[in-house]
C-alpha cells in the first residue's frame, strides 16, 4: 500500500530508469531496466511517495511475520482522526497513522487476524470500525490506535461486501441475504425472526 502526495506533477514514480550514462530511458512494459546493458533504477527526486507499507518488523525479530505484512487486498482504506484502517484477503485488519512515517514506512499501531479473508472495505461510523469476512463474521473495533474489539457477530453466511449505514440503520449483505440492523427495530408484519437472525441482530 502506498501513500502519495497528490499535489505533485510530472513523473512522480518511486524510481527512474536510466542508462549507463545516467540518462532517462523510455518506459518499457515488461522490464524497466536491463542490467546487462548497464541500465539501472535510481531514486526519483520528484517522487510523490510519502510512505510505502509492505511489511514492518514491529517486534524487531528480524523476520517478516504474518501479522507484520500487508497482504493483497481489493478493499479500500478508511480514515478518521488520522487513523487509517484497511483489511486484506489474508484476514488481517491493519490500523496505521495516516500521516506519520519513519524512513518511508508508516507508523503501524496494530493488526488483528480475523482468520478469514476480507473481500470488502472497512466502514467507520459513530466511533466504530466495522469489517466483514468470508466466515460471515462482522467484527466491530473501537476507533482507536489501541486494538479493542467491541463486538463480533456471525451473519449466517459469507460476507463479500462492505457494510453500509443510512438513517441509523446498518445494512450488511451476506452471500444470500440483506440484513438491516437497527437498535429497537422490529420486523414488519409480525414475522418472528429465526434463531440465527435474532442472534445476528443482537
């Protein structure tokens, strides 16, 4: 994951490809530089990269541990009060400082392993962070740089989308059902919810 400065213009890539004389070479699709020809990649002084997050050795053991790695994701980051939250398809939720960096790396406050892939994005609302996973769980974290789980409920089937809030109602779509959750709400028509639906709404 990259944080970039949107005010930059021109070639804002991380590195420049140059020939053996230090002259910039045109972009190539498959291989940027051919070292056998003396070509090399050098730092770009006009780079827009503020920080890059792939792995950070937070416990200082000299290894790239699973929970210290940003895995592939198709979700978007969400930011509130300079706290950035993002989930990945390895099942980790990451909490970073959206602004601070050290030597081109972000400040990572915590990660949490949900033990199931997260396909959607995280949702921040009312001081809480919501994220669904492939096991059908919705995990709710406190909006904080200290990891605190407020709730974890199963929604009966895999969640591949992002929770949404509208009119004080939380909408969660699992693989086959759209759930609308609201404090004190009752089902219309007097239909009694199933045991699983009743449990999911609590």
